[in-house]
C-alpha cells in the first residue's frame, strides 16, 4: 500500500507548524483523534460525564475490538489503562515471586521497569539477571537460552523485555525470545511502548503473555491513556495489585468475585475521552496499514542516519540487527541539551535520552546523553534533509 502523504499531512494539524521528530516521545495526532476527543468532551459538557459515557458505550467497546485487531488478540484480553506504566505495573506486580526466583531482562531495559524488578527482588528475595547483548547490540538469544537452562540456579519466573528501547534504533528479537519462553513455560512480559504504532505487533507471533503500550507515541493517540494485553490463559496466574467495583463485584457482604476478563485490571474512573481518542488512533493506523507505516518511517530513519553519519563530529549511536524509527546520535562540539534547545528554537522537536533512562546500556557504552530524533510516516524527505542541515549549521 502506498501512503498518500498529502492526505497524511492535511490530517495532521501540527505538521504545518513544526518539524516534529519526537514521535518516540509524543507524536502529533491526526485530526480524527482530535475530533473524537473533542466530540466526547463537548458531550460531557452538555449532558454530564456519566451520561456521556453511556452514550459513547458503542465507541468505547469498539476501541477494545480495534486494539485487539491491532495486536492479534481477543477483545476480552485487553484492558484500558491510565498509561503504559500503570499497564505494565498491573501485570508485573500481579505476579508472585519467591526467594531465589529469577527475573531475566535485557541490557537496554527501560529504567522504570528495572526499578520495579529491583523493588520486588528486595521485597521477595527474587533475583534480577541481565542478559548480555550479542555482537549486534540486541539481546543475545543464545545467552538467554543458556540462562534459562542453567543447572543449579533458581527457577526463571519471568522474562521481561522492552521491545524497542527508548535510547536507540534497536528492535529486540521479541519473537525469538518468545520461542524460548514458550518452550520452557515461562511467563513473558513485553514493554511495547515504542513498537505499537510504528510496526506490526502480533502477540501470537511474538509469543508474549503480557504486553503494555501507550497511545501517545507512534500510535499517535492522546496522552494519559494506554492499554494492557493479558493472554487469556495467564489471567488466573496474575492477582491484580488492587481491585475496585469495576474490576470485581460484591456477591455477599464478605465476599467478592473478580471479573473473568482482562478488565479486572482496570478501575472505575477512566479517561473516557482518551479511550475514544485512542480507539480513533488505532483505527487510523489500521486503515493505513502497519507494514506501510513501518516501511515509511523506517525508510526516513535510514535516510536520517545516513545524513547524520556524513557530518563531521557526529556519531550515530543506534545498534541492533533491525533498526526502528528511533535515531540517536551525539555531536562532539555540542551537548545534547544545547543541541535540542537550538533545534527547538528553529521549530524542530526532538528529545534527549539520558543515561538514567537505560542505565546498564548507556553506562556500558560510556554515554551520558544522546539526542533522539524519531520520524513518523507523515514526515517528509525534505524535513529529514532540513534536520540534518540544521544539526550541521550549529
């Protein structure tokens, strides 16, 4: 499928105002997302929040169906969450760990996840192990297999990996990891914040049991909303860290029952306008086609890497056998923060990715900060070239 770039940019109000290369942070939403949210907010203002939620129930339910189609799941395996962090937390903190249990993760794991591993390890006596990278810089699948089958060590209770780390172009080999997890019946939690929306993600093909994602990044939805996928066969193995009258139901004064589906991880008070907006974002992405989005965004990222690599004093820092639409680099003569400020003054949006966000990986590489530029399918080749020229001009 060929993208209609003129339509994409006409659908994206922000494209006329800024050169936006911060889609790994928070993308520019298309007009259907904006319209869906504003329509719901107006309805809340006109008839009240409860009545508006009731009126929007078909749209809200349709969002579950759309997300399920997006990742190859069933609607009853999807929970709407306040954000991807809370989605991930509800899955991870619902698992039971005992002394000696092992949690296996990757070197480029996001710091929020790592903090949670360490907290649970401190509470329970579980052990956190980081699998080394292979020669290409992605998680070493052979090393993971050796860690899983190592004799004389505690059982592996969880494999948890970030699919596309925040600090580089790397795409971790999620499906190969899933093959190992399935072969050894180990629960597998995938942080898909940066992958959902920029590439096809199929939970069946990957083999993950749990997946967390946000709306605001490459999916091009609103902030303050995300979703959680829990494989139906995993529901009984995860005890939600907290429950309310939406996640469970009182059946006697001293007894309750938990919902039978993934909505047991939700709570009553949710961002209904955000859910409607996220549903619209998913539908927009499905209409374009995730293969088409990936090919366009990754092609622009490759052009960006080539342009930056040709500049004196600029080093592209991406790694991995497969590289996504996240491009990170350093410039000898200009700190990342100063470069970001200079580019923003020129109407160009980027992010700075710092060592504290992926400490093991960046410490190992001797890096404190990098500039992160992340194109999407609505960006143009001319914008990429303008960005490279702007970097060089400083």
